[in-house]
C-alpha cells in the first residue's frame, strides 16, 4: 500500500467488533476485527457474501449502529451518531411518502446551518431551500417532477430523488447500501454513469456496497472484499483504472482481470460457507 | 391457424381479472339498481300480510317519516340529540386516543403500563358497563357520552397505536442521518406517517360510536333514535322502528363519507 499522508485520511476504522444480541439463541458475530482506512475522495466499494456484515459496517460509519470495541473516527473525531456530513442512501430509497419530491429534498436542509456574510450561523430561507432542491432535481434529471409524490415514481426515479436528497446536504461522504440493487440493467447503467460523473466533478468520498462485482470494479478506486462468519475484511484491491470511466471501461482488459480476480475470490468464499 | 388472418379483438389478449372499482358510470348505475331493487324487494315482501305485522312497508315508513317530522313531531329532536351524543362521545374519544396512542407507541414504559388494560377492556362489550355507569352518573346525558366514549376510544387507541408502532424504520433512520432530533422525528415523521392510521381509527371509532348509541339510549332517556325505537317496539309500531333504523344507517353512511373525504384530502400521497 502507498504511504498515506495523514491529511488524506478521512475515516479510520480500527479493529471494530460487533455482535448482535438475539433474544433467543446465540448472539451473531457480525464484525470481527475490521480495520479500514478511507481517504478523502476515495471511491470504496464493498463486496462480499450475504450476511458478511456490509450493512452493519455502513451503519456504524453512518452512526446508526453502535459497536462493541475498536474505534471509528472521521477527521480524527470519534463517530458517535449520525450527521449531515455523512449522507446515507438506502437500498429501499427511504423517501418520505407524504412529501413531494421537492419537499423530500428540502427536508434535510432544515437541520443545516450555513454562514452568512458576517460569519453568523443561519438557516436556509425557504427560497434558498427551494432553489437548492431545484438545482439537485435538475442534476438527477427529474425536472417536471418537483411536485410529484414518491408513489408516482418508478424505482429508478425514486433512487434518483434519494441521491438528490443526499447531495443537497453537500455531505463529505456518501454511504450507499446497494443503491442500485433493485433496478433494471439500463437504469442501473445510467445511474452508475451519473454517479461517476458527479463524483469525478465534485470529488466526494463514497462508500458503496454492492453485490455486483462488475459494478464494484467499474466505480471503485478501491474494492474491499469481505468474508462471512465472522465478518472480516479478506482483501483490499486497488483498482488501477483511469477515470473518467464509462460503461465502455468494462471492455478494457485490465477491467476484466480485476473482475475475474474479485469474482473468483468472492465465489470461493461463498463455496466455503457451510450450507 | 392461418398466421395472416388478424385475430379478432376478443381473441387477441386474455382479459385479466380487473381489481379496480370499475368506471364511475358503471358504479353509479349498479348502486342505483341495487338501492331500487332493495326497496322493491322490501315492498313485495311486506305485501304478505303475516310479514306486514312485524315489518312495515316502505309506504308506511314514509308516512311515519312525514308524521314524525311534522311541526309537532319529535323526529328532528331525536336526530339532534342522538347525533349530539355520538359526536360528543366520539369527539372526546378522538381527542384522548391520539395522545395516548402516540405515548404508547413512543415510550415502551407507557406501552407496558397501559396495554394490558386496553387489551382487557377491549374484550368487554361496552353495553356491559351500562349498569355501572348509570349507578355512577345517574340518568342524564353524561352516562351516554361515557358509553360511547369507551367504545370509540378503545377502537381508536388500538388502531392508532398500531400505526405509530409500524412507522417504517428506514424513514426514521433516514431522518436521523439528516440530524433530526427525537422531537423533529416525532413531529416530522411519526405523526404524518401515522396519519392514515388515525383516519382509519376515526372511521372505526365512528362506526363503534353509532353501534353503541342504541345501547347507550336503552335506559333512562325519552329522546334519541335509540329510545324512539325502543318506545315504538312497545306499541308494535314497526314503521317507526324501521324509520329509526334507516335514519341511523343514513347518519352512519354520511358521517363515514365525510371521514372518507377527509382521508382522501389528507392522505392523497398514499
Ligand atoms: N438487527 C440485527 N439483529 C440481529 N442480527 C443482525 C441484525 N442485523 C444484522 N444481523 C446479522 O448480522 C450479520 C451481518 O448482517 P448485515 O446486514 O450487515 O449483512 P450484509 O453483508 O449487509 O448482508 P446482505 O448482503 O444480505 O445485505 C448477519 O448474519 C445478520 O443476520
Ligand atoms: Mg446489507
């Protein structure tokens, strides 16, 4: 691994253990000594067999889940709860069904303070919130749907609203849990490209869980392979493919090599799981 | 089959079972037919003399309606007083059930303290409480409100509480990630997410109020639709009995339609 400058280090996970207590039966050892450093602007994809603790790890970074031992820090400060600097995009979209697209995107802005000209912390005005919402609605190509309710949107559109909603808060880190898992191949390809474009432009840090090795190699600068029972990091593969990447990158020979290697590793682990 | 002959429209595609309500026109036509048909059936049955002794004909009921609503009749007063009892009992139950249901849904301690009593009370028909309520409150209006209140309250508190408990946990997590406090979460997420259940609870509570009305008026009152039905039974005046029953049905129907309208307005996002 290359020498890492401390200034680049954004999130540091050190030897984290997590057990779920189950009312009946033995507790589940979800994470067993996981250590992972995430640098600023990195695009980290996590793959691994079902139940290996990917969601648990994401929730811990999001501050939505506690852990038993180890440490999780961002900018050197321990993560003790959720915060708007870490935007989460859930697999089930988690849009508020009673709010229109616009209101969904505006909602999180209510909790954000910005600095005005005099350096005072102020809230966004209703007008500013609306403008921001419209900006991000345009970014995800949903202009014209500002006043639609989520029920009237397709799965892909809902996921785009969820992405816009996370982006509107301008988080440093995006935490995405299989965000495209439920979408058809074309919508998924489109959203992958959109995500790549915005990431290349806005240089956010992304932590992205997926089951799809293709997707992981296409997006990631670093693929984390986890193994199950107990959940551990098996291997970290740096993806040495230049950005900007497109769907055409999948034709690249290097891409294929990464993909085959990761796929083999994951599949071998899958075969080892006692069934 | 000859591939070149176009299939007739009927053969082209299998029509799948339609689970929608159908077109508006079809709906209203069938509803009208059903209502007229029902009245005709009722009319023909009452032509049989033996049946007519205990079942008044539509014509007799209509005559009762006219005489009851005449200037010296008591119809309007019965309706007003019954409606007042239903609305006061229901209204109190509505106002009380919402905070209690939310407290139960939000605080496990409140839930554990209150739930056994609610589950226990739910199995008791409110009518069984009448003797106690009358002994405690006498024969005025309060005992009627109380009986209706109990019936509506139990139904509503259980329904709304279920709704609060079943608020989608991912929505709660999503709000937390934005930095929402517990108070924000309650006001912005839990309340609107439970709205559909509040309205379903209100409709069930309204139905319970009307069903209990008759029981509440069984004793100690001269006015009210329930009391009127009771009184008419002693004089074997089945036209008044039927008039009372139909009136209660119509009131229930109208009140339910109003709540349904409110529900559509407030939860159009669903
Ligand atoms: N709330 C919970 N209570 C008890 N056990 C849990 C809980 N959440 C997760 N687990 C267990 O912890 C382990 C890791 O779960 P997690 O959801 O993190 O896996 P995952 O890698 O995200 O799986 P998938 O790919 O299927 O989404 C699993 O064995 C799961 O059964
Ligand atoms: Mg998961």
